[in-house]
């Protein structure tokens, strides 16, 4: 695919003001319960130029190591994007927050050493298109770092996930879906999984459907 100018791709708001405000309110408490440690694990050893898709309110920014030369952080929701811009001003590495959608990134081909997907592949409208965009903008030999909640292996919890995904969960959580086979989709998009750490994380009872998590690293051939 030829390089596409930034101005011609992906410039569209996805407005979800209620979820954005709820997430901004509850996320500091979630960070203290373990999410901050998960972010650190995901980003350990990252180097070079980074694209982070679905940056939210910028909670990853403080965890980027000094080996990162630049972060381009893409966020479509205006309220969260403003919060991310505020967070970028105190980041330890250069961060540029831009508007754009995960399925059509306003970025050039093979421009980044690392892509970061952090609690976002559960909520994108088209997971395959999003991962295709990551594959497009990451350099050959570059990495995809990911931290996501995923489909359960246990049949009972998997049934619960499918039930909540078909009813209220996406409506109240910014289109989040609990039963997505994200690691398999990363492989289908052409990445090679090099490392993954699967674990259960349930900071509150209401979070039970989203308890199965994974932190991993994949390589773009």
C-alpha cells in the first residue's frame, strides 16, 4: 500500500461523552489496583518511534522508557483526547496526541518501530481492520505490544461473556466486548507472537466477565 498523507485518512470523532467521563473518573483507582503495573510490563524495553492507538486519557504516557524517541498517540474521542493532551505535557518522552480512528490511521506506511494496543482492541468497531492498520504502519521487524482482556478458556465464563456482549456490556462500556479472541486475530493479521502472559485480573465483582487478560509482544515480519 502506498504511503497516504495524514490529512486524508481517519479524521473522524467518535463521541462517547458519558463513557469518557466515567472512564476518566474510575481509571485512577484501577491504576492503583494493578493496571499501572500491567502497563509497565507491556512497555518494558520499548525503543524508537511508537504509535499508540486508542490512547484514552493518556495513562500509558508516564510508563514509556527513555529509549522511546517519540510517541504518536491516536485518540478519536474528544473528551479523552483532551485529557491525553494534558497528560502528554508531563510525559518523560515526546508525545504528540492526534485525532484519528483505529481502522483508518492518519499515518504513513512503515513509519514506526513499535505499535501499542492497550485495552482498546476490545472496543474497536473492526478488530481485523485495526490490526491491519497496525501491520501497515509498523516497520518490518518492528513490534506490536498489547495489553488486552480476552475471551475466556473456561466454558462457563465464555458463555457469560457472550451473554453480556449481546446485551448491556458494550452499551455502557464504550463498545467494549469481553469475548474477543484477540491473540488469534493478531496472528491472522500477519504478526508473529513472540511472548504472551495470560492472567486473571478482576479488580471488582462487576469486572468478572472481563477478567481474562493478556500482555504480549508480537513481531511484524
